[in-house]
C-alpha cells in the first residue's frame, strides 16, 4: 500500500475509527438478538458503511470487498427485506472478528487470512442467496451501468455529438449551472451552443430564479459517450436530453429562434465572508501505550498548576527574611501549598484512571458465544461500568476476569432443563459489578447457578493432599480451596474451562496486583467471587511499622490484624523457627530485624507486635517493634533506581525525607512458609 | 476570494481526507460530523459548497440537503452528496431533496477536486 505520508496519517485515524466501528457493530449485534429495533440496525449498518467507504477510499480493497457483503446483508435487514435470524447475527459477529483482524493486518501490512475471509464470504453469500422476504430492492447492484447499457452500443464514439438539452425550469434552484456544464464540454472538444429562447415568458411573468432556456449543442472531436454522460449525470432527471452522434440524424429540438451564444444565467452565488473555523478532527490514540484522556481532566491539572505557581510566588516573598508577623501568612501559604499539591497529585492520578467498562465491554460477546456453545441461557448484567481504576490494573485484571466468567458459565450456571428441574428460571443470571469500597475497587462476579459442591471439593482436596485428612475447615475455607494450585473439580475437561490450571493463576495475578480474591457460594443458589483491588499501583495505602530505628511500609490490604503476643502461644520449631498459634492455626513468624539485619528494641517475639499478613491464601506473622501511622505512600521502584531486592517491593520517601522500604508481602510469606518447612499447614482461606 | 466548503461526514478519517485534499487546493473547510451539527453551522455562516455523506446519525445527508434548501441563504448553494455506487436510489433521493450532484465513493483526492471544480 503506497499512501503518501499525509494520507498514511489519515489512514491511522481510519484504523482506529474502524476498530471503534466494529465495537459498535458487535455490541449492536449482541443486543439485536433481544429486540430488532430499526435504530439499532441502522447504527450497525452505518458503522459497516463507514468502514467500507473508508477502506475503499484508502485503497484497502480486500477490506472494502469483504465489508460490502456485510453491508448488503445489513441493508436488507434494516429494510425489512431480510429476517434477522440468530444464524445471520452469528455470521455477522464472525464477520466483525474477521474484519477486526483484517484491519489489524492491513495496518501492520501483513497478509490477510484468505481462507477465513473466503469461508465467511461464502456464509454471507449463502444468506444473501436465500429467498428474501419480498422482492429485493431493485437496482441494488451497480446502478451506473444501466444508463450506459440503454444506449446503443454502436454509438459509443463518433467524430462529434449533437446534444439537445432542455432543462426543467427549476434547474438553477439546485445550482446545476448550464454555464459550468458548457465549460466542461468546451474542455472536451470544439463546442458551440445555440440557445432556444422559445420558452421565455413575457418580462412581467419572468421568474429570475428559473431557467427558461434550452440549448442545441454541437461538440466536435473523438469524445467517448461516457464523458458526455458524466457531464449530464447530475441533471439527467431534470431535463430532456438527447445525445446523438453527428450525422446520424437531425437536431431533436426545433431550430432556435435566436442564435446568439447562450446567455449566461446570472451568477447567484452568495458572497462569502468571515473567518473559517474548521473544527479540528479529534485524533484518536492507539491501542496501548497511550491513553485517551478527557480534556476536562487535563484542564483541571492545568488549573492546579496555575494555583501552585501563585502559592509559590506568595511563599517566595518570604525569602528575604521572615518577620514575626509573617508567620501566619507563611502558615497559610504552606497549607495552601499542601492542599494544591494533594489535589494536583489526585488529578494526575486521574489521568491514568479508566472506566472499568473497558474490561467489561468484552463480556457481552464472550457470554453470547459461550452460552451458545454450552447450550445454556444466560442473562448478563453489568453494573458500575463507570467505576474508574488504574490503566495497568485494568489491563491486568481483564484476563483473570475472563477466566472467572468462563468458569461461572461452564461450572456455575446449569443447563435450562436442570434449572427448570431445580425450580429456577430457565435462563441463568450472571452479574458483573464494580464499585468502590474503602479506597479499594471491588469487582464481583455473581451467578445464580448451582454453587460449589463442598463435599466434592473436600474430597478432591484430600485426594490431592492439599489438606490433611482430619483437617476441619469452615464452609468459606472449603470454597476457597478452589484457588489452590492444581485444583479442578470439573468432571470432564472441556475446552471452555476445567484444565486444572486457572483459579490459582487467577489468584496469583490478582495478588500480584496487590489485590485479593475470595469466593462464597451456597449450593443450589449460586456463587459470588469478590475481587478487591487497589485503585492504583503507583500509590499504596501503607501501614508504617518501626523496627529499631528503621521504618518499613506494609500494604494495608495485606494486613489481616495486628496483635500483642502472649508468650505461651509462641512455639519454637527445630530449635530456631518460631511459629505462633493464632486461633488453632500456626503462623510462621518473620522477624524483620533478622531479615534486614537491624538492631530491634527486642528480639523476643513476646515483646513486640505481630502483624498478621496474608497473601495467596497463606498467612504469616511479621514481628515489629511498633506501629506508626497509616498513610498513602508513593511507590518508587527499587528495580529502576537500584536493583531488585527479594522481600522488598519498592521504596518510598517519607515526609521527613527518609527512605522507607516497602515490604513485599507475598514474597515474605513464601519464604517464611518455605523455612518453616511442612510444619506449618497452609491456611486455606 | 477563498471559497468555503462545509464538509459533513460522521467518519473522522473521511473528514480528514476531505479536509486535507480541499485545504491543499486552497479551499477553506468547515467540518461537521452529522446533519444536525452541519445545519447549525450553515445557519451561523455561509458557505460556497456543501459536501455531505448520506448515512449519518441524528440527521442524514438527504434530510440535511432538504433542510438547507429551505434556508434563503442556501437556495442556490451547490450541494453534493457522497454516496456509494450501489445506491442509485440515494442519488434520486438526493436530487429530489435538492442536491446539485454527487460524488461516488470511493474517490481519490484528484477526483474530489475535479468534482468540486464542477460546481464552484
């Protein structure tokens, strides 16, 4: 594809626009199933139409050809000529997928998947080939051809043409100006026109906006008939027009009374004045690596920076020396600075925030396809799509969510007959909800399916020695066993889910995001999977803890509780590893002082505080000297500023300028559990 | 005097292509993304030519032409619709609504300029 640089730039807009158009088509098609409303089909049609027009304009012929079939089918659907069947919708959905790949391939200048295109084309042609509801709209295929076909083929070219042109009187009203047409004819060959003024009314009846003239035109030269048709193309329904080769027959109009050159109609163009204010076309961002930010958010930041500058200049006035009277103003300035800085930080963070609809949007399609495949009826409900979270978190949570939804459809929801047998509505409900809760984002995947089979889970867990034979677990703990590695209760391995990997990967991904996942389920009623995520990865809600003179940060999300330790509940294993018995559960104790080689107030587990942390379903106690403040800390990467250090997730700078290390809880727990060997049973919740 | 053209299309890439081509040829270009917006713009200022797509949300191109023709300032302004070769009936609809002519999609920049030159 050779486009000049400017056009290549515009083609980028086309690619982005096509992707958006395809999203519109897809969601439109998915909702078509329920109601076949005209406006919806129109919207889908327009999207297809734009893709076709654009791809043809930019010379992407394969895309244009393929879209043509899609467009034709949609056109027939919106005209009510073609029924909207589930099969047709399915084909159109596949066509959307195919187009999406074609657009991507075109953009990457890679070859298209020709077999797939051909197969889908055949499907579409097949649907189009079926007898329609009623007579197909006439003249749908290339309309320009029939005009030419109607003309005698022999008279395609001659040494000249004689044209009789008698326009309707209101020709000028739509601004078809004979003078312009004549100028064009003149450029084709030697041209003469004689005006016929016989239709001219008396002056007092003359309407200055009407055209009363007709013309007899002769044009000499080897001019293809098609060129003449082109000139008269726009007016052929607004005139009597006869075009004959010179010498074949007499002029068709009566000889003109006056043979003056055609009087030019008054130029009625309206004078133009004033500045042009072409609205700039909004440039759309690429798929990743860039974010489309609402202008409002950027404006907000610009405002705040302005405020900061004002405060700064106010404070710099004190540089010359502070008088006691200035103290109040200084305090005022500083508090203003603090407020502005905080607001600025929030605003900048906002830039990275995207609504979760970016992740939710793929689910209608996934659920549609999957429920078809599984023969289940599912109603998908989305709520809280506007809830915003950090772009990175959003991108990373997308795949785990897909997994959870697939699981819910495959294992959770029952087939229609089983649902009816259980006294439920035949179509199951799958809900995806997102909302804020205490500075975190909660995403819930709820289904009203069969729920987890606790007996089966227990049996499986024992079989695989994931828990001890005699271990007593609460219902909640049993449910959450499904997040253990290598756990799958699917009786049959299907290609949808149930390969035994999955839930543990889901949990690990979520933990890596600093989040937490748990499931609660009631047999016969349904399951709810609850994911708790931090709003962002750049800022952490931290608990500052002190060990000796050092301050460390532990993520609040990871902290379960903090307790003062009673001596009798600390046991020593193998003479060195300490474990702590917390409500019948043994937690390995991690001493930060030993870990980092700092001098603590006390090495004795009973004198400090034990911070119970949890990750990946495992818990450990972290021994510290004191709890300090809870505060939001900005995470600075240790990796990019120094080098990766195990047990440390990053660092932050505290208010007094000192650096505090952020503890990598998952890493810590893994280490602690490993060191305590098999002596500590993994906690299952 | 620089001629001013109002280009109406719901597709940003088509608008950009038209804008790029026409501005390159020295025209002033106003842009609108549907009929409603175009009508507002047309009421606020005058133009020498209206170029409009047919299929657009809110108000289609045919309706736009019909509405514009009722405005005194637009009685004699040329209006061209952008249409696909397959829609002969759209051309007729356009004509009866008062369109001067049409440009058949797809078109390249020289074709666009040649067609525009036919009317202004």
